[in-house]
């Protein structure tokens, strides 16, 4: 009987979070289509008993706010009537690090292409600017009718570009933008590996866990890795309680 009572409640909870996620995706797509010229970077939606707080991140917040807040008032009406966000309170600000935001950089490249700049020159300047900001790696792909009627793509890379593993989900920022040119639509993809990916932490909390790590490395045939862990443990001293290794 208890299981029959719990299952409907779990279904309602799952449906609630699915609706929240779907609403956020719709709002994100709407803002990306209408405010790409403002360097739209993302949105955060938080619902509470007092209403819904919508925090919009953009490279140029003034274009999102509008003259005397006219655009903000229109957005509030759209959020309430179209997306069902009751009591929407909108705030706009710049992201923490614009140079490491893939969406901002993709929209920058798209705007530059629409202004008539050469795609390779724009991509190289963006690549250099992102790496100078501290990124581990950058990949920029521009595809379409770049210089003639036949479509092709141009790929530029710098640093270490990681495309597999947990690092992709945690420390990789990826975005796609489109530039509308007389020859057709040009696609821009930007992939940025954040600085946090360069310094993974390995924490060993006790001597017994350290011994288990060494044993597993030896069984896996990682001889050099096992020796390195042993050296780190010996430097930390016996009974140190916690040893951290950074690479």
C-alpha cells in the first residue's frame, strides 16, 4: 500500500521538475533569438513564494534593459503571458568573465561576420583573446559559404581541447551562433576549456586509502603512476591524515 501511495507523488515531482526545465529552455531560446546583438550569455530562473526572479546575463545589459526600462517591461509581460512565470522580477548583469563565456564569443564572431569582417581574421583574434584570458584550450569552427558558392568549414584550435570524459561536462563551455550573410547562413561553434580543468585535485584521506590507490594502479599496469603516488605519500609523511596531489 505504501508503494502505491509513493509512486503517484514521485510522478508529480518528476513532472514538476520537467516542466521547470522545459520552461527554462524555452526562455533561453527566446532570449538568444531576440538579444543576440546584446551578447546574450544565459539566464537563471529562481521561483519562490514571492514570485519568479529571472536573472539575465548579457555582454551589453543596456540593450536588454532598453530606454527607461521599456524592454524590461515588455519582457515581464511576455514571461507572464507566454511562459507562465508569475510575478516575474527581471535583473540584468554581465557574466563574471566575458572572455571565457562561449556564448558571448560566438555571438561576437557572428556579429563581426555580419559587419563584413573576414572570418579567419575574426576567428584568430577571438582565439588569441580567449587564450590570454586563461583558457586551457579553445576550438572555433566556422562553416558555410565562407568565400565561394560551395560550403565548407574552417576549424581553428589553440591549447588543449578536451572532448571526452567528465571534464567536458564540468569544465567545458560550448555555444553555437548563426550569422546571416548575402551568400547564406554561416554557423559558428565555440568550445572553451575553462582554467579549472588544468589543475585536477586528488585527495587521499588516510593511509589505508593511499595503499588501496597504489595497489589499484599497480594492478592496472600504471607503474609510473603508482611510483608517483608513493612519492607524494612519502613527502606528506606517515599519518598526515590528508595528502593532495595536483598535476
